[in-house]
């Protein structure tokens, strides 16, 4: 099945995963480049990025997976019960984890370089867990959903997953919600090309 013919739900989930993964992977590279160049850290951009993670992937994307996608998979593919249990537990832990990361960033900003290492270590752990989580969804859950769901299942899911606008992963032809346009611009302006609009890293 080509990407263009996949159900909207699958395309939305993959696009949002790709956008988040690119941002999470790029932040450490950006921080390292700023440190080597002796440039000040853009804490405002980092706060915007963590707010985005909290506002969209953690609160919206995960909620729709947990409330709509996973129950259908659980009912039609009980062999994935343990996988779904793991993913649900990670969803439940996600909001606390992003709050802790936001706190560490604030501590670094307010208390100085002594708090930098803790933030970077927490970011590394958070990113690794999130990338693992998304990979399991894409390699275990979505293929199974494609094999067991019928048209009615996808119709319900497509309506739900197609109803929101992720500012970092707008669909072709979809306008970015005006309320989140400044957030999108703030993040993409800070991220280096090719992931964002900023200058490429040296």
C-alpha cells in the first residue's frame, strides 16, 4: 500500500511522529553548536519546543491513540495486549516526564550552567524513550491495525485524527491554526535547516 493510499489516521500519526522526532533529535545538536560557537542559549525557543510537546503530542496525539486507536486494536488483535499495555503506561508517564523536563529547563535558565547537565541528560533519556515508543507504534500497532480494521473503523478514526491541526505537521493544503502560528514560527526559526528555517549547523 502506497503512502498516498494509507488511511488518513496512519498518515497523520506518521507525520506527527516524524515532526516530533526531528525536533527532539535536533535540540542536542543545536545546543552543542551554540556551546562550541560561544553563543547564548535561546531559552525562549527551548520553552516553546517543550510547550509544543506538552500541548500536542502528550495531550492530544496520545489521548486519541489511547481512547480511540488502541481499544480497537485491543479488541481485534488481542495478541498485542502486552504491547498496548506498555504503550498505555508510557502515555500515562509522558505528561509527568515533560513537566520534569520543563522544570529542569527552568532550573538551568534561572540557576545557571550548574543545571545544564541535568537538563541535557533528562532530554537524552526522554528523547530515547519517545523514539522507542513511536517506533513500536509504527512497527507493531499500525501494521496490525491495517490488517484487521475495516472501512467503518478507519472512517471513525480518520474523522478524529483529521480534526486537529498539529502546527509542526500540517497536512498538504491544511492551514495552520492562527492561534498556534506564532509557536510554529518560533520553533521552526530556531531549528537549523533542513529541519527548520534557521541556518544549517556548521
